[in-house]
């Protein structure tokens, strides 16, 4: 099997400096795709640019949380269970899982999709900001509701089929095998195409971390990439004085905007035999027969 990699830019539409970085990366073909936040302050700029270009690789970043102290946003539907006392979306996934009403979440998912669609964007796939729908904090998963909407839209999803044991986040979570099997089984049963693996890296700047050490850690992962289709995500942003002063670890976002243009990174992709791909490949090539998938899902549910 080949080793294919999707590099997705999360948080498109969050702020102008992020928009500038992501637009540049998409224009130069240095990344596979981006996912846009329908509720974020700079959505209209990102959406207008994407629609004008008929950009084929912009998906929707379903957003239920607003994590920064100095950069907040609210839901589109305005339901009180989707907001904290400030009137903005919750800062943490745990608060969202504990406070939100399921019907309100489903309506918000619909509203965000409709806003992106009406903007003229050709939506390529679906993913989720901060994993807020996955039940990682309290076990309250909204994956079935999200997958049901995704299959109605006829789009692939960021959910993944297998756990890469060396992944610093997913490989460290206990008892994750069963939830992943159930989620991927449900995706297959509903006809939602998904990648094989999701690969993470620390969002925050580690102690003593520099751009060069960060770059080296990513390059090392390229040589260890598992067979199949993997996705990894970055959060690129242009250097901006306000962001550097007010958004935690903004410097790392600047590193992530620089990395895809780095000659060492480009050489490593070629040398490691990694094929950059996108969600069109996932949708066309990773289809799973639905009836056998339903039987596999039933077996998982009966364990």
C-alpha cells in the first residue's frame, strides 16, 4: 500500500492573520485543504475568497467552542445551552459536553453548514473544532448526529479508522479502541468516507521547543507514516503583533505557516515516499460496502 498524507489547515476564518496564511498555502498548493469556521469573526473574508476562486478543497470546521480569552465568538442559532455566562460559545470541550442540549447542537450544525453552503463554497469535507462532538471529556459523544448530517450532505469526514499507537495524543488515550471501532463502523454503515489515521502534534509550544526542533519532529513523523491515508492538521497564522500578545502559542502558528514552504520539509516528503492527497481521494477511493459494515457495527455493539 502507498502512504498518503492529508495536510489540513484548521481554523480558516478565525482571524485575518490566519486567513492570510491559509490562503497563501492553498494558493501555492503546499497543503491539501482547509476547514472553515462559520461562526468565527473573519469567516466572511475567508468565504468570499474561497467562493470567488471556486476553491475545491475547503471543508467545514463545525465549531461549538470558543477557547481564547481575547478572541470570542457565539453560535449562529443563539440557543442558551450553547453559550457560557458571557454569551459566547464555551471555552472548553468539557463545558460544552456538560451544558449543551442535543437538539440545539443539531440545529447549530445545520445552521453552520447552511451558512457555508450559501456563501458559495464548494464544501469538500467535514471536521470538528477541538473534537467537541467526539465525547472525549465526559463520554457524551455526538458523533452519530454529526455523521447523520454528514451523510445527508454527501461528504467525507475527518473521523479515522485506526489508532496510530505512536501518536502523542490518541495513542495515549485509554480504552479508545472500542469508541473508534464504533465510530468508524457507523461511518461505513452510513456511507461516510473517512481516512485511515489521524495524526496529532502538540498544539502548545513545548518547553525548549524551537522552530528547528518542531520541524525535525514533523519530518521524523513523515518517515514513520503508516500505510494508508493519514490526516494531520496545522493551524497556520501570519506574524501579527496583537495575536502574539493575546493568543497563547501564536508563535507556533507562525511556525506552522512556515513549515510547508521549508525545503527540508519538501525534501523529506519526497524522500520518505509520501504522497500528498486530499479528501477527493478519500471520497472516491475509500468507500466501504455498507451492508457488511452494518454487520460489523452490530458485532461491535454486541461485545
